[in-house]
């Protein structure tokens, strides 16, 4: 492989990483800013979770989004953010599937797919 081809692949990998990471943060972390809104509180209550869970989840998503989006954050902290988001999305899938039905369980799967692409390309850019 030539240096030019290798350079293009590295650039492509970085672009894919940033597109999917930004998309994920915009879809999952930014809306968490409204974790204390009436709609969010009612959603948490309807799912049978205690009120403090919404606050805890919202704060965790905001911190996780910051860890993923800031380039100077060490890789090990980003890894933990990916783990936290993965657990959150798997839990959301299960909770929505059980409490609301299969159609409501689809959005967390879409989020997991976006997160997975971000994670795979994160590792390609760290090694690249």
C-alpha cells in the first residue's frame, strides 16, 4: 500500500469516526440536557423507574458525551464512556421492549448501531 493510499484511508477513518460520534452525541447526549423536563420525568415514571434515575441518567449522558466529543480526553476514559452508553442503550432496549412493545425498542438499537460504528472507527483512528 502506498503512503498516499494509506493517508487517504486514515483521513477517511477519521471522517467516519467524527461523523458517527457527533451524530451519536447529538442524538443521545444533547437531549439529556432536558433530563429534568416534565416530559422526561413523566417518561421515567411511566417506565416504573424512581425519579432520581432520570437525573442520574441525564448527568451520565452529558458527561459521557463530553468525554466522547473532546479530542484531548485519554482513550481509557472514552472506553468507559462507550461502555456506559452501551449499557444504557441495551437497558433502554429491554425496558422499552418489555414495557411498551417491540416498536418502541427500535430507537435504542439504532443508537447502538451508530455507537458501534463510532467505537470501531475510534479504534481505527487511535491505531491509524
